[in-house]
C-alpha cells in the first residue's frame, strides 16, 4: 500500500471517527451539571407517548402575516412557522437549560470550550427527500450570520467559523473559550436546505412555501386570514425520544383577527379551540361556570416558572428620556395596588426586579458575591445601589400623596424642569409631553391610569393605540417613547442578555435593546454572564445586572403573573405533568371520546 493511499485512509478514518477516548460523544448537553435524561431515555416526562394522533387544533392570532421565514428583521412570519423547521438540538422544558440530539445525533465538546462538533443523524431528511448534511449546517450558519436578523448576527458573534470536516460532521470554532453557552446556542439553530436557498433571495419574498425538515408542512394559506399546517406523516424524527408524545394533531390552524374585541365570542362560537387569557377582566367577569359549560370549554391555571416581568420601558434615545432623573420621576405615577385591584382583580404580583418571581431576582442589598462584579464600577454607579434595596415607588399621586409628589418634583427640578401654569417646562419653555404606544386594550387601560398620575406632576402623556403589525414595525425602527414590554427571560439567562441590554446593537433597527441601554457596566456584566462556571456564580452575575438596570431606571418593573390562564375546547387533552418553563402545546392532543382515568402522564388536568 502506497504512502498516498495510507494517508487518504487515515484522513477518512479521522473524519468519520465518532469522538475519541479523550472526548466521548454526548447525546445531550447542559450548561451546568449533567442533563436530566440519560442516553436511552424514551420520552420527556411532560409528554405522553400514548397520546392520540389526529384531529385539528385551531388557534387565534392578532395581526397579519406575509412570510414563512421567521429568521429576519422584515415582514411578519406566520404563526406556527417554527413547526416547519428542525434544529440541531431539542430543548427540554423541565430543565433550566439542557438540549438533546435532534438533527445532530451526537455532540463532541472540547473540554476547554474552544470548539464544538455536531454529528448529523443519518436519518435526517428535508421534506423533499434530500438528506440533511453537515454542508447544510454550515450553509445555514453562514446565511443567518450574514443575512439573518440582528438576533442571529449578535448571537453568533463569538463564533470564528464553521467547517465541514466530514459529510456528517460540522465543526464550529470559537473566537475564545469564555462563552460557555455557545454549544447550546448553536444547538437551537434551524437547519435550512442549501440546495433550495443557494439560488434564492433570503428570505424569498411573499409566501412561497420553502423546503423544510420539521414535523409539519404548509397545507393551505389564506393570505391575511389563516394558515393551515398538516402533520408530516413521513417526518424523519417522529420516533426520536425528544419527539415521542409530541406533534399529535394532524392539522394546526392559525386564524387571524384584526383586534381582540371579537376573540372571546369567536371562541364561544367554535371558531378556534384555545386561548391564553392575559386580561384579568375577561378571566374574572366573562367566564362564568354556566357559560364555560354551555360552550364546552375548560378553564385552567397552569403554573409558570419563568421570570416574565411586565415593564414600563422608556426609549432613552429620545431627548426627554435621556435623563435618568426624569425616568425615575415617572415611576411615581404608577400605583400597583390601585391598578391591580381596580383593573385586574388582584391577579398580578408586584415586581421589583426584571426577573421577578424567581431566584434570579436581586433582593436586599448586594451580597459579597455580587460586590465582586459591582465594586470595580463604584464610581459609575449610584451610591444607593450599594447600601439600599431597590424599591418601586409606592405611589398615591392620584390620591394626592404629598411625599411622593415632592420626591418626583424634586427629581424633575434637578433635571432642569419646573412647573409653569400646571405644566412641566424646560429652560426653553418646552412642555414635558411624552407619547406611549400600545397595541392592546389591556395595556391601554394601564397607561391611561399612569397618564392620570403623571398629570399631577404636570406631565402630559399621550396614549396612542395601534394595531399589532404596526406595533412590531415601529419597535423595529425604534419609533416610540414609552411602551409596556415583557422581557422573555428563561430560567438560565445567558448570551441573550447582551441583546436585551448591550450597547453593541443599541442603534440597529430590530435590536432587542428597546430601552437603549448604553452602559459599560451593563456591557461587562452581560458579557460575563455566559462565562459563569456554576449556577451560584451565574446568580451573582444576574443579581448584579438586575441592580444596575433597576438603579439606571431604563425600565420600571410593574408586575408578573405566576401562571398561564388558559381556556380551551373540552375535546383537548394534555399530560398531567406540565413542563416548568413552557406552555408546550406540542404535547397536547385531541380526544373525541370520554378519556380514561388520568394516569401519571396522560389525561386532563382541570382546575
């Protein structure tokens, strides 16, 4: 055998080798510790592998859609379009952050975190029959980094390159080994077919149906009104453990509505099957037991373990909102008890953190672990941050609370404003007039209440109602001053924190940094968080970040809901065990007959 042939054989063997004695291949990865499920697990605990397949699941959506590609910062992707796309790994929703093989059958992790390699499942197929290859993974990565949304471009910033080292192995090399989340971040990448997209504009304009690899395919599009997906009965991954008991409906239908006013009656008239109720007025006044029974619905409360704080978010790019003292003064117009009791039947919990309702929320004064991150910035941070717990103002302005009124007026005076003719004006005589943008009746109620409180300070707040599609467009263009916004945190904050608060994308259309935070302290903390080596260290970093954001008054935490309040057709079922960190409707199913007695992982869960 010649040396040339020997060399070729060695290269081929190396390319197809599945790991080594030093780096064993993994079926799953977790940010801290070991994944919950072992290699031979059969299904997630919150999925029922005996769930009935079939039927139709109809949901309601507010707005419009003009795309089937939810990976860019233009247009509005159709609801449910994520069902078309498989990712490298599948997240488990009953763990803070673990991911299991999907398109990637196995993962090879560098112990020093300089690289990660994914081995493609040889069974993986696109819905046109083409096999998924490592080349498709590299193509997708390069495409999303070059032409994808700001979200993807920012998420992939710490990745040096992607290389195809064998037909079924793709290697990602990192710029440094600090970000321990990168293997998990890459795992959530949807994989696109190179043979379809290489000669097309990404994304293709209009509603052209793309080639995909997910559990569903597009069955019917009624532009602007509805979209129907059909279950792919030849779906390549239907028997994988991560999918058993999931994707049970033959058809998933999303009906679009122009506004919320007709949604409840449409549910009663059997136009769709499921609704997440976010308006406590509806939950408490329009869902009597007789009415629920009449329309054959089930009303249920499902525990939500995610930190989901609703905030009053200020666009600090705007001239009148640049000064933190002005932003702080606005908080004195918020009266949680009044709004919660009068408008929302006491259903919400007050928030004094961006991570309220979870162990991620900072409380009291900084611990020794937190001071490790905060003390180097002592000159740049408010002194009170180090010595006082942060408290949302307990305002009674609408009732003429003189103490809070005085505090707010003092802040405004320090910022260069003064009262003239019952109106705050600056040195140029310009009145302090602010504009709030809302897209729902519930949010409009809240801001009108805050508007009343601000009037006692001599501040005018104009509340403008717009449709959801226009709301999305204006947020992308940063064309707003004040909004109500919920930051969708997970139980394990990481790289996404830099996209929420970091200065790198602060002026880019489509940025998630809506409030315009531009702080070196925040930048350092958000860059440190993905490098945390333990849960304890992560918590100290997140607590420190929480404090800096709170004392910077970029947004005002209002409240959070500890549960999902849902209303659904009585023919729907879901496992008794529900995941901690998601309302995973992919595990639900349609039951036409009376269900058997509930077992540990099937049957209805009524409250």
